């Protein structure tokens, strides 16, 4: 039996405390959302669904939810094929410029989001895209692209391009060989990338604060405004639903990635 | 000279190049129109207003309010980075040194908050830290305090919530680096008579430094541009650079000044990436999320 050193015990204690710090805020929201109290009290006085009722009965929240889902859906539908095509070209082409293009596609992760948001706001103001649905979708496609590109590039790493060559030498054309040989093998990373783009669009707040308005405000913008003014437990209900949705999507994505190896 | 004789393989290669460029072009177009153009516009606007002017930059570098905000942002980012390193290193170390099942559990707990919206977590911290919040109620219940502590709507609350959001960006690169450190090295140190703490200090710690650098860079850079957390938890007193940008746009319509602040922030971030990328590859820093 080995003796556990004091340093080891300290390591366990510190790590446990840090992990509690990490998950406590995530765990605290659900009980608040099921509480009957107007003000935040913990533990909640009694169980109630009133904040969920308020959320589902409020037309403004429902409209915002529709906007969020619509934007996230369109984002995935546009960003995924663009990202897959780009990742395919980056991994297969020997052109020098591809390195530069690869870096450029990661720009949304490098540039602080507040700068991107203000810049897009200035450009949209000139071309009349402020407070429109297409404007919101386009911005989210840009923000979601890096996730698709990173995920698919990782998937392409374990793919042997010679297989596609074989398919083509057997008479398939390029497009068909991609769809029948390559895509099935990288499918998992494509799906994972798409899911990450969806979550990114669902959670995006800062760009939406600047460029969305009127009836096309996503959930996050309404939540932000509500949080700035007054703490309303309805937000806890929405937060719980959003977190549950995110987790299910992440679980789906990581199950996919695991299958991809 | 070999001219005008079309080489079939060359022609094939040119077609191949054309196809590849066509495939990247939609994504590239989106990036060019929605981030390169907007940021370029911002830069242009910071120096041009009915003629060239450096007035915006003069203000940013001389006026007190800008200066204070840059200093505060730098201090907060530094503090957040150090705290995240101190909290993250033990967790990564533990995850690296326990059996696989446990390390998966630890890492899942680390990335769990990663995928909850920043807004949701800001709300949770408000619920925990405010005067009538969970922590104050608990401490009063225990009779540790008689008056509620001011835990939020100040710099303290901002730092607590920011570290919480950025901690996974520290733990993941640390863990990835520690995974690559061969275990026999530690055993070799021990068999040569070094104490565990000496082996750690002389062997493990130096080998984990690339992870430390990657994690610290990501946390520091992300913190420099943080907006939602300081805005909601800072109580209006903690004015970070990002808030300066948004206020200049939304409240004062000072587009030139906002652009100049944004450009200075962006140059700072790019400079950091440029310096760090001489030591470790950018993919390693960015590839985490």
C-alpha cells in the first residue's frame, strides 16, 4: 500500500474545489427556474412551473425563440457546405496560398468579437442589413465557419486521398467520388462541425446586440437586455432550456466525433 | 524555350488548382465580406473623417478615460490569466495522473460549462453573488457575516465570472501537453534519487511550459476583448476596453473614437499572437475549442 503524500492530498482538495467552482453555476440555474419565488432564493421555497409558463405565454419571448432557431438553422445549412468545401480544398491542394486561406478562415476566432460586431454594424448600416434576418444569418455563418473547418480538417487527416483516386480511376467523376467515397468517411466530423456551428449561432450575443433589432431580435439579445435591467426568473427558465439543448447537441456531436475516431 | 506546347499534366494541374480555389471561394468570400471588410472599414474610419486625421488616436492615447480603461483591461486580463493558471494547473495535473475513467470524468466537468451560453453563466453568477444571492444568504445563515458582502457589480464579480468562463481554455491545452510527457521520465528522475517535488520542478514543469504558454495566451487574449461578463457583472464601474468601444458607438455615436479603440485592441491581440506563434504553432492555441 503506497502512502499518500500531503502534496497529493492538497492536489485532490484543490482540484475538487476548482471543479465545484466550475459546475456550481451551471447546476444552480435549474432549481431557480423551478422555484415559485419572485426573487432568487436558494433553496427554492416550493416547486413551480410559473417561469416556464411566463416564457411560453409571452409573445416577445416566443418571437425571439423563433428568430434564434431560424438563424441557427440557416447558419448550419449555409456554413456546413461552405466549410466542408473549404476544408477539403485546404487538405487536398498543394497550392501555397492555401496556408494563408486556412489562417484567414480562422480569423473569426482571432479577432475579438466586439471588434467584429462593431465593424459589421458599420458595414450593415451602409447597405441596409441592420435589423434584418439575412444580416443576422450572414454574420453567424461567418462566425460558425471556423468550427466546421477545424472539425472537418481534423476528420480529413485520417482519410487517405488515394481512395478517392482509385474511385476516379475506376471511372467515377470527381463529384461522385467525393460523395460516395470521401464524404461517408468524414461524415461524423461534418455533422459535429455543423452542430458546433448551430450552438455557436444559438449562443451568439455580441454581434446580435449591435445588428439585430425590431422583430428580428434573437433570444440572447432579449436575455441580455432583461439581465441588464432586472433579474427576472423567466431567464432562469430560458437558461435551463438553452443549456439542456446545448448539452444534447454536444453529446450528439461528441458521439459522432468518437465514431470518427 | 518551351512555349505553347500544352503539357497535359500541366493543364491537368492548372484545372486541379482552379477547382480547389473554386471550392474555398464561398467560405473565403464570407470571411472577406463579413470580417476583413468590416475590420478594414473600422481601421479606415479611425483615420479618415473628411480628410486624414490622427485626432482619434491622440484622444485614445492622451485622454484619461481611455488610458484608465486600457490599464484596467490589462490588469484584469493579467489577474484572470494568473488565477486561471493557478486553478487550472492542478486540475490538468490530476486529470493527467489518474486512471482513464477518472480523467474523462474530470475533463467532462471542465468542458461542461464550456458549452453553456456565456449569458446563462452571467445569470448564474448574479444569482450566486448578489446581495440577496445564494452565497450571501448562506454566509448570513452561518452567522459569518451580518451585512451582505458586495460580491458583484464590481471588479471582484467580473473576475470571478471571467475566470470561470475562461478556465477550460487553460485546462485543455495544459492537459494536452501533459499527456505527451512520457511517464518514464518521471520514473527515471525518481530512480536516480530525486524527490517527487524535485522531479516535478526539474522535469515535469519545464516540459509542460508549452501548454502553459498556449493556455495563458488564449485566456489573456480572450479576456482582453471580453464584453458580456464585465457589462453585466461589473456594475458600470468596471469599464473594459470592449465596453468603451460599444459605448462610443451606442451612446455617443463617436464612431471614429470607437474605431480607434478597436484598432488599438486588435493590434495588441495580433501582436501577442505574432510573438507567441514564434514559440508554439497557432493551431495549438486555437485548436482547443
